[in-house]
C-alpha cells in the first residue's frame, strides 16, 4: 500500500506545501489530483522561495516524478509561466519527469471572465472565489462542453476550440450579464504557443501511476484547498468546485482505496479562511487582527487578508472522519506564543441545543455559537525548538488536547516558516 494522501483539514492555506516538501523525501512521485491555480503552495529552501500553483511542490526534489492528474483544471498560460519560473531557478522541468493527464480540463479566458461576472452579479452574496475560472471550468466539464488538455496535442484544433468557447461565453457575458464581450483573438497566439510547449508533457497518467505502484514506488498525492472547501463536504455554495478530500485523490488519479496507507491532514494551530461562508470561530477583534499580523495571514494567490479565528475542533474532527486521517500535522504553533489564554471550540450551541458534530446545513452553521474550552497560553519563543519535550508545558498540553479532540495523533508540529522549523514526534 504505497500511497500517501496529503489533505487540508480546514479551509485551505494550512501549510500543505511545506508538508509535501517534507514528505517528498520519502516519496518517488508526487501528484496533484484536483483544483487548479486557485491553489498557492509556498516552499522555502534556504534563501529560495517557490510559489507554486499547478506543478506539484515535489518538483524541487530532483528524484521525484510529478503528475498533474485528470481531475485538475489547468490554465495553460499559468502553467507555462510556472515552468519558466522553475527553469529560471535551475529546476529540471523536462517532460520525462512531469506528466500531464490528457483528461484534465483547460481553463480559458472565457472561464475567467464568467467567474468574475458571476461573482460581481452575486454582490454581497458572492462566494469570494479566487477568480481563476475554476467554477466555470468545472461547470463546462460537468456539462460535457469542456476542453480537454489532450487537445493541446493539436494546437490548431485546440485554439479553434478555445475561440469557439469564448464566442459562446460572450453571448452569456453580453446577454445575461450586460458586459462587454472579451476579444477572442487577444490571447490566441499565447494559447497556441502554450499548447506547443505543453504537448510533450501529455502522458497517460493512469499508466504512469500504475507503473509506479507496480514497481513498489511511493506516491504522494498533494491535495489543494481543504476539507471544508470540498464541493461535497464543505458548506455549499461557499466551496470550491472540486473534491479536495481523500476521495478526490482516488477518482482524480485512478487507483483503488486499498493503495492508500497514510492520510496526512494539515491543520493550523488556529483557523483561517479566505472568501465568504460559515466560519464559526472567526474573531472580528484585536485577537483576530493579531493572528493575521503575526501569522502573515494574507492569501498567496490573491493577496487577500484572511479571516482568522480560534481552532475549531468540531470542524477538525469532521475532517479527520471524512478523510480517514491517520496523522495530523499542526502548523504555525509559534503564532500562538505570547497569548495569555487560548480557546478551542469543542461544541456549538444551536437553537436546537448543543451539538458536537458539524451541521451540514450552511445557513444553520452560520448561526451556531461556538462553545470554547480555555487553555493557558505560553510566553516563551518556540521557533528554535526541535523536540516536543522542550516545548513549554502549556504548548505540549495544547497539542495533546488537539489530538484528543480531533481523534488523530499529531506527528509533526511546525514552529516557523523555514523547512527545518519543525518538531517531529
Ligand atoms: P474558487 O476555487 O476560486 O472557485 O474559490 C472558491 C472558494 O474556495 C473561495 O472561498 C476561495 O477563497 C476558496 N479557495 C480556493 N482555493 C483556495 C486555496 O488554495 N486556499 C484557500 N482558499 C481557497
């Protein structure tokens, strides 16, 4: 059983990129299985900082094979930019080590325009998307009108398909939203070049995955976004349009569940969310502001300030159950240093009484009042510590309480942004 699935236990931005970077050492291949360039994974290696949106973060480890799976939505222009950035940093991006599924879907300018138009039309009820065209690309996929990445093998036919899609979207933009049409010719040359550039990377990723598994190699599936943004398991419609949970890895890459022996979920030591939707433990006060500043909580993809709040153990336990989590990685514990008291939500008060499980109803979740357990904080700096037993007693107690409430062991704790700032238990 050689597959590890790495998932976000919250609303994304948990620090999965750096965890993927650690797990890369023990892996032979790394695959992105869902989402697109709405994701932003940051990996720091010494003075170098890599911001990745589409390519699996394992690319910076020369021994790894990288796969972009069938359930992804790929903006070819952004992918080319990312490959160029990696080349500039001296990373090997040859087509023998990067494999793009021909069954992923292409994000076009039409999807990006429709994403923006729909968000503006929703006004205060907007989802707060990253405006990368994710929802419209997955809508086209479900409608069976999408453009497969495999079409890039024939750049002329590919560009014709992109142009036709833009013309179709223009009717919606003009007639429904009352907007100006987008100029189909604007980006056609770029799309043509991108297709030429990316065509050599199109491979049968199902076969690539199975050849690896047959050879006893270890595959790391790098999740994007988080459990509470999953299209089926988050609070609809304030979700992304893909399966961010463990099941997404299985359908997105095409292997059986028995291959998975490790499900690693990443959670911050507190909570953040970008975009709209329920966030029971959100803090609209100076404590929330402090978490944002100390934790540098601004989006990697959009730069938006993140909403911040206390750790929500009700939601974390939900993520552990939905994904069959075998271990937790707790990130940014250092951000909590210096606070007198800490709070963890252990239940919610609702008009129907107290509940300890996550309501599935979105409006009802918006109304819950979190019930907090209060724990004493710690005042000392912990960023240089590397052993659990060296942490202040109250920090140890905080971690142990998270484990007990979540129902999964914490195997690694991060105490700073650098690769080595971690406590492995
Ligand atoms: P979309 O994926 O751009 O359609 O955005 C849908 C929701 O998911 C919005 O609330 C976004 O802010 C959120 N979202 C999408 N990708 C990420 C991510 O990588 N990190 C955090 N939030 C994300």
